């Protein structure tokens, strides 16, 4: 396998999309080729860097609560919240009379 | 308790266990897509409400995470992208495949410039570089790099041909590398080779 052939499959290997056969052939090439090996190392590191640095966790607990509340509202139909409000107003209005 | 009520509770519990566990992943991707917290929260919330509405259509045992990302990607493309859409012309002619590798190698092997570079890049630089990508590239890059979806899964999520996924990912990579190189020069932890 030439360097050109080995580098053609670079991204497929890094993205874990290459076939077993390709993986083995490229592994063999890399054992003897420092240049290709360092390029592969580099692309692997680069992908890992992007993933690690862009994945800092956020607090999503409030968002989760909002979603569950909205689902509850959806389930408590018939009548949107507007009609519930209207019904409630009518009820208080009658009581006041 | 009525049958209807207990059915609702069961549905909600299943939804929480199978769909809401992916909240952090969806939120992380939504942040990169919309570039701001408010829109990201809205996008994720809309995604989950839509998923809940169509929960009966979701086949048990199939890939819930990919299904949620498909809903979110569609919502983003149809509702959010329109707001900020600008002509997305990108010239990649002058960027080689090994652009960043080449630049760093040229700095000389003595002080291990690659390790130096990777250690110095800030989280915000990486997020900024992703945010600056044209949406078409950004979507596939985020789905692949951050979420670890396969080419086929990304093709299913985005309704693109697998070849298009690959080429966008390839071009997205090049743009990211160029952009991070420019951050490094700007922040002064890499000096432009003479």
C-alpha cells in the first residue's frame, strides 16, 4: 500500500467507518510509515479535541422541568390554557353575583 | 384512576425514560446550531413537544436518539435557519487536506507543536470555530464529532445522500482546522512561520 492509498482512507478510519479489511491493511502500512502514522495520530487527536472542548456540560434541569410542564399542559386538554382561564373567570364572576 | 389517566402517566414515564435522557446531547447540539442559549432552549423544547405529540408513531426498539435529532434538525432548518440565513459561499480551494497538520509540522519537531497547540486551544475557541461554520457543514460536523453518529445515521437524520454527508464533513473539517489555526495566531500561542 502506498502512502497515497493509506491517506485516502484517513477520515473513514478516524470516523470508524472503514471495513475490517481496510483497517488491517492500513494498520500494517502505519507500522512501517512514520509520516502517515503521525498524520493519523493528528487527525484522531483533532477530532477528540473538538469533541472534548465543545461538550462542556450545561445544567439542563430547568429546561427539563419546562418541557415536562408543557407536556402536562398538553395532556390537560380539552381546552387550551386560554379556555381554562375563561372558565375560571366565569366561575368567579358567578360567585360574585 | 381512569384508564385514560393511567395511560397518560405511563406514556409520560416511557417518554421520560427513553427520550428525555437525551436532553443534554440535544441541548449541546442545539447550542451550536442556534449559537445562543435562548434559541437553543426553545429549539430543544419544541423538539420534545413534537416528539411527544408523535410518540405513538415512534417504533419501540428503534433508535430514539437518532429520531429526536432528526426532528430537531428539521425544525432548525425550517424555522431557525431562515432567520439568519445568509449566502453560504465558501471558498475551500486554498485549504489543503493537511492544512493544520502541515502548518504545525512546519513549526519544527523540537517542541512538539501539535501537543502544544491542542493543549492551548480554549473551549470557547473551538465552540466559536464550530459556530462560524456554514450551517450545511456545521450540522454534519456536530452530528459526527460531538454526537458520534455514523455516516448512515447522519444521512438518515439530514435526508442527504451518504456521499454528500462525507463531502460536507470533509469540507467542514478543513474549515474548522483553518479557523482554529487563525485563533491560535490571534491569541499568540503560535507564531506565524516566517
